[in-house]
């Protein structure tokens, strides 16, 4: 049994309660530069410091027989104790304001895009190439020299700058939140960009950028990248002025936990290739990040092997997460089956073009595949879990909660061509509700939306 959902429900209760208790004792604890960093602190705790990697520990304690209240008390005590820990302060780049202003002078009033990692740059590159004005990329890593970007784009690697705001509590207990706030404050105050843009909105750095942008009356824009299925704390109470989603369904889902942004059903900004032979059933095997843990990964992998053994005439593709590749042991097990092919290095749009059934636990590909003409199959063995939106009730695809159930549904699907056609017909009917547009059409609209926000200070739709 897996307690993943119970864990997230508890963590999503624990972290805001923890912050509220600190505020009760120290009302100014999270205030810096007259802004509150409560939400970045919660995101930092969940993803940057402790609790993403604590799921397996929680599960193990529950499986050992400890009741829910006892395990949750252990986690609460650990969190309380963590505030007393000493954290190493990151190194600073001591640059005085006059020199920094001179250094940044060529990049004033440009489009400011924050890049968290290599994947975010790859996903945003189609949009960056279409923005017909100067862009400043602020990245967490040094871009390779061969990066193919227009001449109008300048990339700088972020370094922590001297403080202009002070918060003793954040400095001692959440130093990275503290230093990111100060660094973004100095950069944005000097640069006065025409807007700030980021992707996904998941990370505390992005939330800090949104808070400072709002303070300085700089429009902030976040663009949907994927669908998390579970809107845990990192996807709640986002502070962006605008959030561009794939379509109306996703807008309505994000809105339930995010009252602040103006949501725009902008579309899916990647190409959709003409359908190929559609011969693969592709398993998107996620890494042990955020929602998925090693146990649920292993069950999904066992489901793949059973399907390959039971349906030898069917070709099964395997697509690994870009940030997590399987060990040699997993690959050797797959290599025993002639009908399993690894597709991890194949362009994603080409994989979708040849896939008719997408199988995963909670990957964004479950919903994303629909725009590419793929039928979703959710395999979620997590206790008391149910993928959202419920694609089975919506008649968009298949859901299974264990291997036996999954095998039966896979068998029924492969032996019933009528069911396949019914799913495809329903997906075609719902596609415009899920995806407002795709490819060049979406990029054209996004660029126009951004121009309107910059020019008029608000979004003017077509």
C-alpha cells in the first residue's frame, strides 16, 4: 500500500500551518522589502529543502504500522526543529549600485525571462525566437556557446548580489529565499523590464520574481508547461499577473487554487505533426520527483513488462523522463522483449505522432498526448488516488489502479477497435476545450498578448 495522497494532503496542511504559527510568534518574520515571502517559503520547503524527498520516509513509517497521527507528529517535530538549524549563506557578488547600473544599462526595458533549467530553455525557445524585441535571459546555469538563439537575446547567469533589504528571520532560516529576493529586487529595479516571463511557475524563485514584479508594477507572465494532476502547494496561490494555459479546461482547474492571476487560454505552443502509423503504445516512465515515488515507478514498470509478455504482437515504446534515466538493470529487463523499444532520444512530437495509447502514472503526457491524437491511459496504483481530471468519466481514456486491472483493460482495449474509435471521437470533440490552439497559431497569439500587455498594461484578446 502507498500513502502518497495522504502524505500530500498532510504536507499541504502542515506547511501553511507552520508558516502561520511562526507569524503568530514573529509577525514580521517573512516580511522583506515591505513584501511577504510566505508563499516562496512554502515552495522552498516543499521542493527545495525537505518534503519532496520525504514521501518515501512517510510511506515507510506508515507501512511499519505507525498510525497517521504518530507519523504526522514526527514530521511536524522535524519541521519545527529545522528552524533552529544553521544554514550556510551562499556567496555574494559585491557590486555597488553605480557599477551595476552601468553594467546593466544596455538591457533596460527589455523582456526579462527567467530560465530555471535546461528543459525550461528548450521549452521556451520557440517563443523566444518569435518575440521581435530584445530579450534578457536570466539563467541558473551558463548557456553553452552553441545555443541557437537570435542576436536580440542576451543571456546572463544569475549570481547573488548584495542585500538592499533585510529580514533577520529569512536571512538565518531561509537564506536562499532571502538572497533571491534581494538579487531579483536589485536586477528588476535597475532594469525596469517591460515584462517578466517564466515557465511552469512551480519554483520558489519564480514566485519571488512575481512578487517583486508586482511591487514594481512590472507585468509578470507565467506559461503552463504540463499538467501536474495534483495541485499541491507549489501550484497554489501563485502571484503572477497573467497565466497562459493550454485551454479552457486547464484554466478552470488552475483557477480553483489560484485566485490572483488573470488566466488566458492561450494554447499549446509546440508543433503537432501529422499522424504517423500510430503503431506504439508508449509508456512515459517518470522519475521519483514530486508526485511519483520509487514504489509506484516500479509497479508501472512491472505493468509494462507484463503487457510486453502478454501482447507480443504489440510494440511498446518507453519514454524516460528527461531528468531521470533508468539503471542498466531496468534496461536489461526491457531488452529481453523484442517488442519494447526505447524512445527517450527521439523528438517528443515524433513519438506522439507514432503513438496511439499513452500510458503513465501522472505525467503531463497523459493530457498533452490528446492534442497529438493519442488516447490516455492512467496507471495509478497509489492508495485512494484518482487522477484529475477524471478522464474515465469524461470518456477520454482509461484508468487503472493495479496491474491486474490494468492488464484486463489493456486486453479489452486492444481487442476492441470500436472502443478505440469512440475514444478518438470523444477526444476530437473535447480537444478545443483542452487546447485553444497549437504550434504557430499559439505562438502568434502569445506574442500578440505579450505585446498588448507591454503596450497597454493589460491583455487585449483578439
